[in-house]
């Protein structure tokens, strides 16, 4: 059987600089075999990579270098790499190197339109896969399971609510176990959460912000007693304000719901940094796409720092910029969540509705300037 990505592999062209004679396939296989990564240099999540390409196919941009990370590895035999590098059209066929400048893969996609939105979704096919297929060294029908290596990210789940989907995060507070996400992710109170170990949870909806298109687009769910017994699902909240430039990790299921299905079910990990903080609003430069709404923003210790809500959309060119995103800081809602976990009083969750100043910030209104002259 032919794999789903066969058309992508078939589009790879091998050129020879030796014009004097016809190059045999055995010679080509020898060259390809030399490109095979060693066992210690294979790609891993969050590995730093360098791409070399020609954006827009313009010679003025020839050999442009972009530095980024591997956000996810999926597909049969872990053949596809999802990157967080900022690539443009025309980069297809460019090389992906690791920090030691060893070839790791070939770029096969960068930007496209999905549901009338521009999406930056850089994909590369791993060099190990190209070599393996070209040399017929493995069974194309075989699949290998992969577990998410970072224990902190076990709390991330894909949320499905009557066809409306997004990302959520399970956390523990005062012995109670909850799931937090965005209100706009939940179409109804019929909610299914799927974790990366293929286990599902059907939490009870406790709170859904009725004014989610303004600010604090928050929904809170609670796990049932039986489902809450798997304690390794639940992370801890960060009760502090992250500093500017601090390393963060956005985790979720971007763009295509189908990527989160099957034996390789796992969320993508996108590193970034805090770019700005104002009370009630945290900005990061993580490359967040649609489908990651409600997804967690972790710090390096695996603490939940913020909830991803939306990206910035320019009124000038009507484009969405995925590296300018707006998040709800956990620090600013921590006291409300803690109060509810202790009292179980749902009226205390009214504190999850932002005040006028915070709503203005989310609408990107300029701050009020007080004249003290």
C-alpha cells in the first residue's frame, strides 16, 4: 500500500552534476545511504534546527537561513517533522539541518490557506525516511508507536464538543482536578477530552464565560471521581507573573484534527518567549495556530503559566499573525480558581469575567492618558 504522503515523496527530484554519463540507480543509492543520519543524530522534539531555502523562489533570497525547533514528529515511522520556523512560499525542497549541520530532512510545505486564514505550517520529511524508502530497508506498512517524552505535557488533551474542537489542559488544585480551556471551543456541554495515552474523559462543565468574545475566554470543567484517579494527567498552576523574554512552551493540536488521531496521537510542542505582559493579558511569540485555542502555555518547569486564546489580526491587511498571540495569564485568575476549589461556590467564578480595563486591553484599545499638568 502507498502511504498518504506518497505524492509528497514522489515530488522529490534527485539531480546529478555529472553530465558526462548516465548515473546508475546503484550509485544514487550509495549517495543517499551516505545521507542517512546516525543513530545518535536523529530528530527529537524541541531539537534546534536550521533551514536553508530560497523564499518566494527569488534569487535575492538564495540560501536564506532560519533557526527554529522541531515542534512535533508524526506519521508512519515518524516520517514528518513539524517546525516552528518562519518560512514562506518557495521554501519547499530546502534543507533542514541540526545544530551540528547534519542533514535532518527536506522541507515539503510552509504556508497555505485553511478556512480562509493564512496558516504557517512548516513541514519537512525526515532524511531517515527518505533513505529508508529509497533503499527499501523497511516495511512500508509497519507503524511504530511513540510516547510523548515530556511528562509535564501529559495533562494536555484534545477537546471535542459536538464537532467543535480545540485544546484543553488538566490541572490539580487543592486536591480537586479540573480541565481548563476556551469558552468558544465548547459548542455544548457534551464534552470529550482525549489524552495522549488514548484515554478519554467526559468532564462536567462548571463554568463557561458568556462574554467570551471580549476577554477571559475561559471555560472550566471538572473530572468525575473515577476519571480523576489517573493523577499523572494533571499539572500544577503557576502562581507568578512570567518575565519578559522567559522561555515558554505552547502545546496543542494545530490546524488539522486528523493529526491527533491514530497510534501517534500526541500534541505539538511549540517553544517561544514572553514578549509582553499587562494585567489580564500575556503576549507570546509562540507559533500558535487554529486548533490550539484553550491550549496550555507551560514554563520550563511544566507549570501552567497561561491559556492560549487568539492571535493578532491586522485591520490593515486582514491577515492573522500567528506569532503575535494573546493569552490569559494564570496568575490573574489563580485566586478565583483557588477560592472555588475551596468553597465550591459557583458564584465565586464570576471573578473569571474581566473588568472594563482588561476588556479594553483585549480589544487593543489605547490606554487612557492622564494629564497631570
